C-alpha cells in the first residue's frame, strides 16, 4: 500500500507542477492566442482608411465583420448580403445616393472586394451613427434596419429590453462583446480610438 501512495503522490506532485507552469506561462502567451484566434483581423489599411473617411470606430468595424461574416470575404447570406460586412446591394446604392461613397472608386457591383465592402459598411455605420444616439442603437439598426430601431427608441426605457427581434438582441450583444475584445486585444494597432 505504501508504494501505491508514493506513486500516486509523485503523480499528483508532477501534475501540480505542470499546472503551475502552465498558469505562469499563460499570461504572457494569452494575448497572442486571443488576438490570433478569438479576435482575428485583416485588411487593416482598408478598415482604417474607411473609418477615417466616415468617422467610424475601427474596433466597431472589426466587431461587425467578425459577427457578420467571421472574416469570410466570400460570404453571401440567404438575403443577398455580401462580403465581410454583409452589405446589401440596396444599402450600397443608398450610400451612393446619399453621396457618402464614390461609386467610381468603389463600384456598387463590386461588394465582393474587401476594400469596397468595407467602404460601404463603414459608410452605413457612419450614417447610422448620425441617426442614433448609442452604439447599441447603431448596431441594432445595422442588423434590423432603421425603422424598427426608431420604434424601439420611441418606447423609452432600456433599449435592449425594447428590442423585439430576438435575433437583433443576440446580434447586438455579440457585437458588443466582440467590440470590447478587439479594443482589449489591439490597443497598439488601432490606437487612435
């Protein structure tokens, strides 16, 4: 019996040592893991340029891209939304008609190209930011459209409680969590915000 306890004690000690070593190493490795896997980013220059043109927070754009397409440039929804930011062709055309996007530089029929898609998505987020007071309202409008959000805002009280569409409520929460993750993970990259 004494031998069994000795081997068991040695194994327990080794296991504790391994766990302690991992816990010591994790804080220095964790930011790299979270950046690469939890909060990926690409097309930084296109995002920064479009955000600057439209006065949009690049962390919000990254969060929207992550939640809309998972950074899949070729994503197309059942409703016809395209690209990284899942822009509807009708929304892109509206951004042109409002004078927010130059269709000569960013053709409406080229939403599959990341820089073009990001430009239209940023233009729409910039437009929505001028229409609504809070980031929650802007995110909800990006998902559900402006009319439902205007009705929910008019109800007063807690905006998140007023959202009638479960999909939109979940979407707003997901984007906000992602937004905070991007802010925490990329302080040195997108530092102007």
